[in-house]
C-alpha cells in the first residue's frame, strides 16, 4: 500500500489553494458590475492575482523537484519573485523551453490573457491593491493608476477588439430600452469605473458592456489556466518518469493537473458559465 510524503500533502494543499483562488476570482469577475457590485471587481482581482501567483510558483517548484531527485527548492527560488506575475510567467516560459513544452508559446505580450495578467501584476503591487488607502493617506505610492479605472480601460479594449458586432449592438439596445422605459422620469446616482456619474441610458449601456467584457476576459484567463495545467502535467510526468516514483512505495508528487480540471477552454461553455468551478 502506497504512502504519501510530507511534500505530497503540501503540494496537494497548494493545488487546492490555487484552485479555490482562481475559481472564486472567476466567479467574482463574472458577477461584478456597477453600483453595489463594484466591490466584486476587487474580490476578483485579489483572488485571481493570488491564484496565478500560486500556479506559477508551482511550476517553478515542480521544475526544481524534477531536476533535483525530488528535492524541494529553498525559499529564495520562489520568494525572490514576490507577487511579480510578469516575472513569474517569464520564468515559467524558461521552464517550458528547458522541458520542450510549447503550451505557453501562443501567449504573446499583446494577447488578452497576458494583458490581463499584467494588470493583475500591477494590482498585486502595494500601489495597486492598497490604491484607495494610499490615496486616502497620501502614501508615496498613491500615484499608481486606480485598478478599477484600469479595468474599465481593459473592458473598453475588449469591446473594441474582441466583442462581436452583435454584442456591441446589444449593449446599445439595452440603452434604448432603458430610454423607452424611463424617459426623463428617472435619474442615476451610479458612477462608471472612472468615477464619472452617468445618466440612466449610458448606465444601462455600460453595465451591458462590462458584463460582455467579463465573459471575454474570463475566457482569456481560462485559456491561460488550461495552458498552465498542461505545463504542470508535463512536469509531473517528468518527475514520475525520471525519478522512478513508486519503487519506494512513497508518493511524493500528486497528479497536479487534477486541481485545474475546471479550466476547459470551450468558448461557448465558458461564455455561458456564471459560477466556477
């Protein structure tokens, strides 16, 4: 009967942590919008930045285990990266090159998944995740761009470059419906992501745009998670093959891809899904 090492359980727990963060983040992003749902953007950014950081650090840890007869790395191997998602992604690409894995090759710097990962990198910086407090207290990092405003710009880009003509038309129709329903009889106190107050018609258009943009953003992130799952699966296979796991009866590395099986990049499925996993 096989037994499990301390490393096996630690990797399992880290996989579960990454899974929970990514799923919670995707769900929060899908639900986020204007008004009292604006806070969900922050929840999404926190969870997704942590989730991607943990997945990328798992890539580095598994690579070290694969190359060093199951020995785990020292803390500096991952600690020096901090929360820097861009640097971690670049390091993961180096690992892929060393192992002949092409899963990350398609993600160019200007692709939507990497643009969003870069945004999450900025958010993970103290000037991003503490943006509101920094501005309230006059902190030296207060000059960094407001994360909510930045996300509004990404949503604009998605509507321009990724949304279909039908999706763009639908957003405008929602404004026309609001105009027909309310006319001049209603007023709005809700602001856009850039803090500009909106009338009723622009409010309904913008809410529809943010909903559409979230679907495309989530699909982009799911494709990235699925690619990282492929990298992790390959590294686990290398560990098992090169280190002849099983001969001692002690399992050291779980089947880590199982923690990310929720990320199937079927476009229709992802665009319709509202809750993860």
